[in-house]
């Protein structure tokens, strides 16, 4: 069975909080995704509630589910016209490196192009995030610039900007 049959994108919900709380206790996940380490549960709960209830016109977050369990989420941010910024986080480290992220991304791109008319996707990742860079390249993203630096896994890393046209 291919991973494609196992992935489902769905709206995130308040019921997902217990899973998100588990991710927040994974030091490596937090460092890899820019999440605050040792975040207070009350603050995390408020943040997740905001993620679920916020209905911004230029932002969308969908959960990535496999085998009836939430393993991550995909984002469309800065939605304007036919362009949006793509983001992804796989919270369950047991799901890392298994192709779920790529499949979720393709499902998101298909949805976004059909339902929202988005055909141009941008993305940004850290130079040191080899796994993310490989996924973006596999999906058809092309590097367009290297502007800025940010902390990634407790070290300074250059930021790489990407772009892809989805047909």
C-alpha cells in the first residue's frame, strides 16, 4: 500500500491538543520547527485554540492524518491572488523520512490549485535542514534566493527561499 492512500488532510480541531502537547515535549521536534522548548501547557493550549479558531483570509492550516492519528500539519500562509507560502511540520518523529510530508504537500497543492486557484507556491527553509531541502526539491521547488539567517537546531543557519509553479 502506498503512503498516498494513508494520508488524509483534514481541518485541525481542539481535540488535537493532546497530540500537539506530545509534540511540544519532543525537544528535537521543537528545535527543528522553531517551537519554544519547555513551553507552558496553558500557553500552548491558548496558541492551539487560536490556530483552530482563527479564520484569517490569508492563512490556512490543515492536519495530516494517517491511520486515524494526527502526525503533523500543512500551512498555506500569505495567501494572495494565485500565490501562497507553503509550510509543513511532521510532529510525530516516527513518521519522519517516510514520505508522508511529500504526499501531504502534493495533496495540499492539488487542493489549493483546484479550490483556491493557487498555482505559485513559495517556501523557506534553513540551509542546515537537509531533509526539508530534499523534500522541497523533490516536490519541484527551485531555489530563488538566500536571504537571512536564523537559529536551527541550536546553530545559526542561512535561510533559503524557494518557489514552485504547480500545474
